[in-house]
């Protein structure tokens, strides 16, 4: 395999939209391909028919493209050399290969019904067996028994015949040498009686026929790998190199689950909230990888250059929302103004106050937030905080206004502001400077009471920008 072209793939089941774990797998496969001049393939594992969701395939693909993880081959741009890119369109191929295994004596028909299997499992449990293994009763059926089953209308599945006490080992790109014993696995179904292959079988056929050389996937697939290796061995095919990436954990150290409602999981949610695709790409990269020099902000090209499979994290990756906000705000700050205006436009459109303003003025106001927001939709809240003054103050805010100096500061500010012809940055700064000199107060004691009077909150953009947005008249009224 020394000179072969690297071919990797991302093979989601269309049972949901692109989420963090899937996007991370896709990203590292993509980087692997790009690093080594190879191809990144997007194909679909849709054999779990009942769980498939309408539109999931398209959104998986388009969300990847949004992230800049652009497949060289996909369901939309297949390479005819590699056949179909959806499993349900190639059932005949799986059947053909499964029957080959039967002919070679490596697989056999199983006529057991669901009820019989359930009974078998129950009995094993009663006898203290910890993990269920098929008892091979169909391995030695006589021709008469087979005829009898057929006459009953039973349709068989096909099971792989695992060899006894066989070591299945491989060198994992992330965890090093891993080995399993075939005795712990049992004869598993490769083709169900409905003619649909199981994941472990179909994935091997696909990876082989598509000449996949490397597979980076989630740790949850580690125990599937020996089953797949056994199939490769029976066919005499060389398996790809496998790497199993660590789990992603939430800040409590628990495996990130789709039920973690306080962490957004789907790429589409991030897109809708105004996250920058390059920032998400960057953040996902940090979820599996530590740069040698501790660099944290990477363009796609830099990530590709820095990426070294030997440095894939071996400890769980923590999903740090604060870091994501930081990475995203870094990308917003880096935008040139034209890019920023386009980026922020859909959010600005949600603020009534701005709707009838001329474009120049809208842009001027948008720019006031460029260094303040972590994601696009935040501008809506920040602007509304200013425009719709909060009436109910909380204790901390009340405490500031209750200070002895507060009324004086506000009165002084109001008086001086009223005299201004122009409420620009310089003039406003001068007023604060004068108040400081006249009262001997400093910093927060001057700014906070005014900020709270104006907006009802203690945070926000620069005060001169708030005054600019409100206008002199409204500012004086609020004071
Ligand atoms: N469809 C599988 C999944 O989404 C792919 C597993 C694999 O990469 O082999 O988990």
C-alpha cells in the first residue's frame, strides 16, 4: 500500500442532522485526505430504514460544505468507478458478497425467529452468561431441517462464522496496538432476513469497493472493528488503517449526549445563530488535536499544515462553550467591514428600530458591535438592551443608583450633555473628564450610574455609542 492514494470517508446514517461528533469525524478525515493529497468521500449508511429522517442526507452534506469540509466525491457527485454512494441502492451487491462467504464456508444461513433468539438469550442470562452469543444451532442443520423451515415460510438471515480463539489485532492511529479475541464476539448477522445488510458487513464492502485507506471514527465503533477485520480476513482483503477518536465530554466530564440541552449540538443551530463556519471548523479542530506550539487560531490551510495524525488527542475532548465563543468572536473581529456587513445583515433585519434607517447609518451602528459580539444573533439582544430600556432593576443595579454620589453624577452629566452641540466620542469623553475633576470620583462611580440610567443594565458597548444610538434628546429624557 506504500504508494497508494489516500482515500477517506465520512459515512453518516441519515437519522439526524450534522452534529458536533459527526462534524468532528468528518473534519479529521478531511484533514487527513488534504494533508496527504488524497480524496475525501461522503457516502450514506441508510440501512437502518426505520430511523432515517427526511432531509437528513441533504442537510448532512450541505452543513459539511458550509463548514468548508468539501467532499471530493459524494452522493451528489459520485465517481462512477465506485458505484452507488447510498447503501440501500446496492443491496444486491451485499447479497452477492454474503453468499460468497457462505460458499467459502465462512458464513451460514440462520433460520431462527426473533422469538427463538429471545428465548436463547433469556436462557443464557438465567445460566449466568454475561453477554449473549448465538449458540450456533443453525450451523449444523440437516437438509431435512432446512426443508422443514423453508416449508414453514421462514426466511433465513446470514451469520458470520467466527473462528475459535482467534486474535484480531490492529494498530489504531490514536490508541496504538489493540487486540480482541474472536471467542468474545460470537457469530453475528451480516444479512438480515429482509435482505438488508447489517452495518458491520455493509461498511466493509463499501470501504473495500471504494478503496478506502484510512478510517477515523468515534470511539463507540472500537468494538465493531474486530468484527469488520474478520470479514476482511475471510475475503483476503487488506483492511484500511483505523483510528478511533476519543469521546467528547461536557464541562462536567460526562459524555456529550444529544440530551445535553444546554449545549447546542447541531451545525444548523450554530449557523442560524450567526457562528462563522471557519470558526466552527477551527473549534472542531481543537476538539481532537493539540498543536505542538499551543496555537489555537487556525485557518483551514494552517490546520491542514499543522495536522499530524500522531498528535490526535488520546484523552477525552472537552466541549468548552466559552472557548467556542472566544474563537467565534476572534473570527468576527478579523472580518473586513464589507464581510462583516453581509454577515450581520440577517440579524440587523430583526431589530425594528433599524428597519427604516438609511444603509450607511445601519452600517455605522452595526460596526459599534463588531468587537463586542461573540455571535451574530447577539447583536439583536445587545441593541434591544439599549433601545428598550429595562424597567426592573436588580439588586446590584439598585445599589449603584442608591450610592450618595449617583444623583449628583447623573445631574452633572445631564447638564453638560444638554449644552453639547455634537455628542461625539471626544465631547462625551471630555464631559466624563470634567465630572471626574469636579467630583473627585473615579471610574465605575461615574460610568455605572449613567449606564444604568440609560439602559437599565451594567454591560454593553461604549457609552458614547449608546448615546449616539439613542440620540441626545432620548438620552436626556432617560437621565
Ligand atoms: N454510519 C456510522 C456512524 O454514523 C459510520 C461508522 C463508520 O465510520 O464506520 O456512526
